[in-house]
């Protein structure tokens, strides 16, 4: 949820990795798993899913 929220705020995987003290590869793996679970093909689709399901900062608190 945290990584999805950061993607929704427009952060790149490199920025997310630096912010969370993770390797870029780790963030990419998380993003791939998020996309698989929600049926998105890219970060834009994942962001749209989050907005539509109230998972953004203006929704349920990302």
C-alpha cells in the first residue's frame, strides 16, 4: 500500500527506493506484484485502480 501510494504521488521507483532505503530491484518487484494482483499493466493503471477504489490520499489514507 505504501509503494502504491508513492506511485500515486508521482514518485519514480528510484525515488521510492531511496525514500524507503530499499534496492530499486526490490521496489520494481513490489510494483510487479501490485500490478499482477490488481490486473494493471503499468503504473498508470495501478494509479487509476487506486483512485477508483479510494486508496489515494483523498480516499482511504495512502
